[in-house]
């Protein structure tokens, strides 16, 4: 499925929830052909120690790009934690960008909520909450989807952001 944009006020939707709630697992099912941003406030190591690109970065390169005929990866030093809007230039051709994290951001959110992890949803009083994905009985005056309702969530996003869905 390829999603193409008709019009939208925001190209970002942040999937939020506590650690262990299933955000990544749900997104893996939802994102076969869209761009994503994974927010990691703890830092990360993308490359494997000892590989040439890792050695370039650790030798002091401020930007290291690894390129192949199939994909490109980049590690770049930054001076602050970037907001999704600041990363938009990396997503040419994407009509909607799903982020994992940015729970304190202002973009529309869909919360993955599990009562085994926390007692109440993080975004219960958040005006940017679009929908809740949970298998618990919760009413926040937003649409609620089961954690197995991947197609229904995709349909909701297509309708909400006025996207056209074209099957290849």
C-alpha cells in the first residue's frame, strides 16, 4: 500500500506510551511504506564497533554516512534534541511521518496504553490525542482501537489526514 497526500495540516503523528507498552510492535505492523522517526533521549549506537563507518565516526567525523545501492544511514553530531519539524528535510516524498516517542511534543498523538504497565493513559488530558490503542476498557472521548486493529488504525489515519490510499 502506498499512501499519497491530498492535504493535511500536520505530516506527523506521534505514537506514545510507556516503555514496554508495545509502541514498536504496533508500529512494525503499521509502517510498511511510511517514514518514521524513533526518538531516543538516551542516545544510541547505530553502527557496529570496529566497522569502517564506526571507526570514521569515532575518529572524530562530525557526520558519517554509509551508503549502499539499497539504503543510506547517517550519524551526525547535533547540539540539541531535534523536534520532528527540524527533521522534515530527511523525509522527501513522505506524506505522513509516524514518530515513536515525543510524548511531550505538540503533534497529534496516538497512545498505546496497557494497564499492566501504568494505571491511566499518559495523554488523558492532552488535546493532541487523536486516539487510544488499548485492549482495556477506557473512555477518553477519542476513538479507541484494539492493539490488533492495525488496518482500522491505518484507515483512521487516512481519513483523519485526508490521505488517498493507492494499492500498487
